[in-house]
């Protein structure tokens, strides 16, 4: 084998490796951008839900008999404030799970309150909150699919090499 063919083979291998590296990097960037866009969309719906919950709490506090709901309303308000103060995606996801749990308690209390469960203002807010929850679930599942794909690529060889080289990190999943 001549030295020219060895140099050509090395050059060809280097070109194939460079092409693979570039394509892997582009794939990671595309997934990262899609995951961030989907998470931002989810956050819009989460923010909407928090605003609706704050309106619900204000309405319940102004209504006669609000003392019966004091603990529930305080828990909802606290969960909403923690979610709004969350900094990282992990914190946001955790806090929004707590918000979702307080909604279940809030709606259970509403169902038990004969007077309020017939009030159009409460019913309208409840429907809007439920719609925001459905939107969060829909967009959240889209985000989870993208984040799951990204996380798999980050941890599978050989793409894990590219992930480490360019500092791509795993994404939290929305529960």
C-alpha cells in the first residue's frame, strides 16, 4: 500500500468523523431548541393557571363564608407564590406539581360547598383552570417526548461523546 493511499484513507476517515460530529451536534442543538420552545409554551399555560388560581382565591376570600376555606386558600396561594418564584426548570416542575395538588383539594372543597358550586363566577374560573390544566398536559407531553429523546441521546454511546464534548445536559420531565 502506498503512502498516498494511507494518507487518503486517513483523510477519508477524518472527513467521515467530522461529518458525524457536525451532524450529531446539529441534532443536539435541534432537540435542545425544540425542548426549550416546548417548555416555554408549557410555562405560558402554567402562568395562566396561576393567574386564574389567584383570581379564584380573591373571589373566595371576598365571598361570605371564606373562613371555611382559609386553609385551602392559603395552601393554594403559597403553592402559586412558590411556583412564581422558582428559578430552575426542576424547581418549576416541582412547584407546579404542588400547584396541581392544591387544585384537586380546592375543587373538592368547591364540590362540597352547595352555594359556591352553583355560582357562575366559580364555575367559569373552574372551567378555565381545567382548560389550562388540559393545555399543560397536552404541551407537557410534547415537551416530555422531546426531552426524553434528548436524554436518551445524551446517555447513549456514541452520541454521549458529543454531548459531553459540547456540555449538553439532561432535561427534567414534567410529571
